[in-house]
């Protein structure tokens, strides 16, 4: 089940950057104890709202989904480091809930010519396409079963896009295997690539070290505070 939640959070809306996230406490008790990291998908700076789009996968997100409209939630943010915005011809590649932070990025990059490549198992998973319409100049879709767009994975279609268009930045968020494939193709074409991890982040501020990942220089990176956005070569062996 996918849910869309809009929060009145003027201070967060005023400063949030694409790629950053919020850390939401979903209940008053200690069960669940940990907050839930949720990517910021949309921001309305004038009204002071932020929107997150999340999948209900466990007790915490189920509890969050059960809250009535108008309820107060404890929300920390914006947290983490966002995407580098120095681009003129961006390509966004996303799969699953990884498309949530890319939606914020796509809107922030407008009116630059944003291209989006998104993948899912079936056309039912690609309701995202309608969400991105009006924001991107072009949208390309792949599905595992061929029920929408090109049959296959995003990295099956990506070489064709890179051959026909000159992108100067690639941004990816989704399954790790997808991001690795995207990053390798970007490297081969000499295009700078950023990826965003979707890890569990217990504290959200780099204190508990529960979300560290290995950097290619041998040093550990904290996904919550050093990321969740990294240059691909910083954290992926390509």
C-alpha cells in the first residue's frame, strides 16, 4: 500500500533541498522505538508544507498510515545531504520508492529539460508516471512484464538514451543493483552520477552508526549524515 502524507512544516519546507529526508516519530509509545526516515517528495515553500510518499511495510508505517487528518507528528528535518544541482541536461533514473526523492529533484530542476527513466515490475507500480507528468520534458518507462513501456529493466533501456542524448548529470535512486548498473554506464560515458541510498537510519544524525556503508577509499560513510546522496564512485566499486 502506497500512502501520500502532507505535513505542515514551514521551517523544513523553507530550507529542504532535493535528496534530503525527514525523520518521523510515528507514535507516542516506545513501540516502535525508532523514527522512520522518509524522503521528501514535494515541497510547497509558500504554504509551508512538505509531502512524503511511502510504502506501508511494517508496524511503524502502518501506524503512521492510520493517523487521522490533522494529527500532529514529531518530525525532524531536513536531514542529510541532497543532490548536486549543477546541471543543464539531467537524467533521473528511479525504481520503486526511489522515485520519491527524484520527484522533488525534478520539480526543483524545472524549467531545465528533465528526462526521467523509471522502472517497475508491472504497470500498476508505475502510477509514478502520472505524478511526474508536467514536470519532465520526457518520461521513459520499463516494466519487467512489458505491461507498460519497454519490457525489461531501466538499465536495459539506459544505453539507448545515453546514445541519443547528451546528458551532463545522472541521478539514480532505487534498488542497489539498478544503481550499480546506472553508475557503470554513466562512468563509461563520462557522465557524473549521483546515487541516493534508501537505508534504515536509526538516529538520522550520524550518532548511532547503524547505517554506515563502505567508501571506495576504505573509509566508512554514514548514510544519514554523509549521504543519503553520494557521488557514485565514492561508494560503489565500478
